[in-house]
C-alpha cells in the first residue's frame, strides 16, 4: 500500500515538473485564469499578445493598465466570447474615463445591452447655485464634486442653447467609449470591452490552447492552436487514472504474491527441520538391535554376563522365535 502511494505521488510529481517546464502555462490571480492572449507581467512576452498584459497586485487583484495611465481591476474574462469586464478600484469610474484612449489599445467598446442608450458626454464644473433649465439632461457626478462645485455631465450632442450660467466646461471629454447615464451617476458600473484580434475562437471551441505562431523558433504575430483538444485530454485523463489504479493493484499483488511464496517456502523448511529433529531424537531413543554373531562377539563367546563389558549398559532381549537376532 505504501509502495503504491509512493508511485502515485511520483507520477503526479513528474507531471507537475513537466508542466513547470512550460513557462506559458495558465496562471491564477484571485479567481481569474490568466492565459493567452493575456499574460502576467512576470511571464515572457511571447506568452501573450501585445497590449494584453495584466498584473497581480499585493491584494491578489487582477489589474489591466490601459493607455494614458488608466488602471482598472478585472471583474471577469470570457475567452470564448472574447470580452473583459473592468471596474474602477476607487468606485469613481468617471475620473478615469476622460483619460481612456482605446485607439492605442487592442480593445474596443463592447456596447453591452443596457437600459439607457449609450452616449458621449462633456464635463462641466458648476457652482452649487447653478440651476440648469433641463435638470434631466444634466448628470451630477458625486465622486468628482466638492462642497463648492458640482461636476456635471451633459450629452455631447446636446444643444448648448440652454443656460450655462455658473458652469464652465472642463478639459475633460468622455468620448473613448459609449456610456450610459447610470455609468456616470452610479460609479460602480463596469467597463465592458472586447477584442477581435487575436481571434482564438477556433481554438477555444475545441478546447485547444491558443498561442503565437512559431516558425523556426521565431515568434510571429499570427496565432495557432496547440496542444490536445478537450476530448483528447479527457481520454488521456481516463487512461492515466486507469493506469494508476491497475498499477496500484499490480504493485499490491506482487508483494503479496512474493510474501506467500516466501511464507510457503519457510513453512516447508520448518516442517523438514521438525521431521529431521524427530528422526534424530527417535534414533537416540530406540533400542539397539544386534545379531547372534554380534552378541557372541560382544560377550567373548558368552564368557561375560549381561551388563558387563564394553556394552554393559545395553539392554538386550533375545527373541525366542528368532535366535538370529536379539
């Protein structure tokens, strides 16, 4: 049993060492699986696609840094559908949106289905006394406002004919992605982005890995599918499990068989020794038998009596029926 367990641990360890040789193996950060086209900073560049670099901070949170110093936390990654959901760690998404420049990144606005149609907004600083005529069109952004001023957003395509007294347009203009009113007012709304390149749908569909294409050990920007499909891996797992079970049984049977052979051999040897000892003891206890000629010689022609001479301790009985032996 111990030997079987040792072999099982050895097999698992060899498998882990084999996986460790692959520096582009999927990694874990929090509950997210980081795999191609994404990679962690500490992994080699060829493990991911350009612009898909993630980091895992000290709190074990997955961070994506977008152009113009926009850092958002990863909420979810869907590799098959090729989209990613992000959120602001400070719960003030509007503060980062004006800096967002998706044109310099591999991502596009996913334009998720939401109740309010997405729009682009311009940001204004307004004093507390400012009362826009059309209150609905203005959106106050609480996390950017201060006691003296309120930060408000107005749809960029909206007519500025309304009163903008006590309001000044800021240099911020949210135009990188289409957003909703809720995304501005409720700062915890997610940023939903997608990517079209690299296209790993074919690989994901069959459960294979997607990676950068290699030609004569030269990594290119094109991708290819590698490894075994999910079906092949499942079959391999079944075969491995079967082999481990059968191997464990075999490793258990062999020592048992050897033990039985050794036990039988030992028992046989002990039996032989007992018989030999018995025969030896019997030989010492049984009476000695002498022929008539021997008796005549021992007693020197019957001149010595029984109990005397060199054989005086022997007890000799003469058979009345057979005088040829005593």
